C-alpha cells in the first residue's frame, strides 16, 4: 500500500456553537489552521478533549462548512462516540486531527450534480459553496429516510436542492437513485459528486456509467487512525485494496469494485 502519510496536526478546539438540525447536531468550533487548509471532501478525526478513554477512538467526520476561522461538523448521534460529541456544549473542547484524506477534484468547468444520502450530505455543503465560487451551475439531489433528517437540506444555500424522503414526509417520496437518470439527461455533460451509504453510491456509479457521466464518490468506512497506519478501512477497488482514509475518501466511481 505504499509509504505511510505524514500525520496531520492535532488541534485543541473550543466549541462555540452546538444546536439541533432535525435529527442531527451542528457543532462549530474554532480551528484557524484547519479552516485555512480544509478542502471539500476531507474529514477530521474528532473526540472530546481530555483523558477519558470512553469512547477509546475518535470519530471520522466530514468537514461540513467553514466560516472564517470556524469549522462546522454535522453529527448523527447513533452510537457512543457520536452521542458523546452531540452532547457537547458551548465552552467544551474538542481534540481534532486533520484535515485528512483526499477531497473532491474541482478541476472541471461544466455543470455539477451533487448527490447526498442521509448524513452523507454533511460534507457536501462545503462542496456546493466551492463549486458556486467557481461559477459552476450546481444542483443537489438529497435523500433521507424521514423529515427529521431531511431538514438538514436547509443548510444548502449555494445550489438548487431537491429533497427525497423514503416515507414521503418531506419533499418527494422515493429513493434518490430514481430521479438521477432524468437529471443527467437534463443537465448535459454534468459531473456527479456523491456521498452517502454504499448502496446509494453503487447506484450512482451504475447510472453514471450508463449515462456516460463522470462521477466522484466519497466512501464511508470504519476508521480507527484516519492516517493510513492501521489499514482498517480498506475498500476493494479494481486495482486492489485501497485505504479509504489516506487514498480516499473520494475516488472516481468507476474505480470501486461495487
């Protein structure tokens, strides 16, 4: 798997905002160096600061947005680690390693179609802003299970957004993969940027292939170190196994062995 990458810096960061966004929690913290360096699609290894070993490992979280020297993350409290982070309040401190990984390539010039599923939509707001700043017409398809999750779509302010929920409680009812072919036909030569659960990403990859579209996908994998040392987040690609943390998390869709 090649040489190990040089670890990013570890930062002690004060929390300045913690508020609910539907089923999720938006946490903002001061991290000037991270804010200056982070790029769309990169992630952070985050844990509450201090000496507690419960939970033992930090959690990988995508960079949701950046505002001057503030970094924002969106948390879905589903396990011990994320519930601990979601319970933090203003004045608490975070231990943050990052930014980490390889983000989205923004070298294209045509229209962009952002596809997000569930908490996978979290790092796509920073991407939408970056694409808008480059003058690219950008549209978003965001899929969620319920309205409680779907209210996070309100955080997207730099693109036209269409929301789908599996139960029909907000936006259109259905899976996000259903409108994708029509969107690609309407958005001639659009490039896809996607982040979400593996079944959704596999469907995006198939549709992109069938429609002749270029697609980048950000994969989710269980990460322990975040820097490629433990090799616990490998994914299967057409060229062998790759580390999601240091080789990704963003890959060309056609490279993944779905």
